[in-house]
C-alpha cells in the first residue's frame, strides 16, 4: 500500500468518507509537502489557500452531517494553469496575461467541484502550452521529480510532476500534441487523452476564445487507472447547450482479462525512431502479454501510411493553432511559406505552410484525415488496442535554447529533431482516437517509461480498463526516491 500522499484519489475519498482523516487535515498534509518539495520542482505555481481551507472545512462539516458532495468529496486537487479558476490567474505562460483573473470557472473545474474536490492550486505550463518541457517567463522552469536536471514533459508538465511527487491528489490537463501523454510518460504517472469532443473544453482557452480547437482535448492525469476512469466520468459529457440534444454513452470494455485481449504492438517508426531503452520496456510488456496468452502481433497495423499520417497531423495541428498569429506575424509567415522550396518537407516548412494555408487546402487535409479515421475503425474490428510509445525517449535534459523546432534530443546515440516525436502524438490524436498512458517500467538509468494504449473512437473505457489490468499485473505507480516522507 502506498503511503497516504501517494494514494489514489479514489482511496483518499474512501479514507475521507470513513473519517480516517479529515478534509482539512488532508489538505494541510499536501500543503506541507508543497512547502517542502515544491521549491525544487516548481510544479505548483499559483494557489488560493484561503478558499481551499474554507472549502475543506465545509467538506468536513458536510460529512459530519452525513452529506457527501460527490465521489471526490474532500480530495485535494490541483489543475493545469490553462484552466480558468476564479481566484487564480490564467496566463498560458504569457507575461501580458499575468494579471488575467477570469470571472468564472472552466466547465471542467465546476464539474470537479460538483464532484467534491478541494481545488487549491494550479500547475505550470510552457508558453502557449507549446512544448514538451514546462517553463515560461512568469513562473520559471518545472523539474522532473525523477531527475531535477530533466524535463517533466509538457504542456501538462507541472501536473505530472506534482502527482509523481505526491503534492496533490488528482490533476487534469489538455492535449493536442501529447500534452497529457508525454508528461505522464516522463514522470511515471497515468494520463488519458479522451476521444475528441467528449469532454467540453469551455474555459480552457486563451481569453476571448469560446470555440473548441481541432484535435485538442482535455483529460485527467492521476496515480491510478481507477482515478482516470473516475475523473473522465466527471469531465466527459455534453455541456448545457449540446445536452439538449445528445447524451454521452461510452461503451463498456469488452474484455475483462489480459488473456482475452487482441493487441498490436508498434515499437518504432521511420517517422520517429524510438530510443532502444524505451523500446525494450515496451517489448518486455509485449513478452509479458504473450506469457499471459493474450493475442499479440508486432505487425498488425491500420491501413494507414505513417509518413502521410504524420504530414496530415502536422498540417492540421499547425492550422489548429494558427489563430494565435497577429496580422503582422501572419504576413511574415505568408512570405516565408511562399519562399519555401516545393521539396522542403522539414517541420519548419510544414509549419509555415499550415500557419497560412487556405481553407480549401485545409479541407483537403481534413478529407485525408477522415479516410484514415475509417481505416482505423476497420483495424479495430480485428484488434482491441494498439500499444506504442508516447514519445521517442525518456525525459531529456532541460534545453531552452532557440526555437522548439531547432532543438534536438538524443535517440540511440544520435541527435534528432525534438519535433520528430510529434508523430507519436498525432498518430492517434489526428484521427480523434482515445489513448491512455500507463507506467511500463524504467530505463537502466532509472527514468520512467510509459506505454501508450490506443483504442477505437469512443473506446476510452477499454483503454483505461487495459491500463488497470497492467497496473495490477505488470506495473503500477512508483513514487520517485526522495519524496517518500
């Protein structure tokens, strides 16, 4: 049994309901840990402690009356900085927004509060949520609790670091380019990227934005698969407008044991070579599943050309974020795109073209996306899940030099573009598919490795259920050394 700060949110809620600990007492336990450990991590960067203590006291009084607010009654929680929370700033790392205090909560925040959480703080992000490390000019740099010299991932890096170090009971983030999956992998926690569209993102946006972006989703991070299921149940479902016409009914998992599963395993791809240390852990998992007599294939794939899928994803991704450009930036990028050689297929070239593409071109990319979506659906008629990496390597050293597309990481002894590993984000994400990242062991150097569990559209519960089986039989959450006390 994990010690109290590292227990799952579901376990903490049970302890609270059984009066083994009080809500205020549990909050103070986490706040003491934040005071002790957060200076070295810089994961939690904003708090509203007066409001949190007031709510914790109210949670204790409610329990004394026999009143339970919801399944997370009294559980201390933090949330990614990009979610609007009354009483705390929402900046997305932009200095010009450092005094942006929203007048209302994000919809997901209100849903978590209705479920009973005690929300006490926000966790760090990169500028515009656009990096696999989490640093900005307002709040500084977040470190990985497994190795302070390395990144915690991004853009939900503060979320994963706070969970791994036992500074909070539950977290939620967002994901368009592995921003939930990548930090979960780097920090050794669980994360779920939902099927596109099932969890309304209202209030997780730059000021003034109300339309949901293409590909982007919000979803939970946690220390257990059960917590992912619980938190997804809180976050998912139609908002007030859409709820007039539809209800979400995610299908139950069809399999209940590892032996029943039919899984394809993908260790690497020419679009993004994966470090051997990460491949070895996924192969160890595949071997384990084979011993459990699951049906495992290392060659079953959807009828999708991965290089084309990568091109489609990068163009749709950069189109989805192109609205951030000022008129001056757009004009500059338009001139850059016009000056590119037709054969230039570098990430920078694809980004420049996508930032300025016509709507007609976007429609063509979208048409290709939906053809691939149909190919994925056909694949999942024969296979339950696809297991693959969440990123090309384990957590890499901090690197703030230059632009992201100019940086490199070390993979199998070679320096490769950091942006190559967007492939592992986009392969399922571009096609709207859900994927869960679960702990899969450690590199020889002791860094966490996660496995990405990809399921069919609306197969969220199947992905999380498989992660739960792995947690019980293969690898669960492990607390990083030095944070146990």
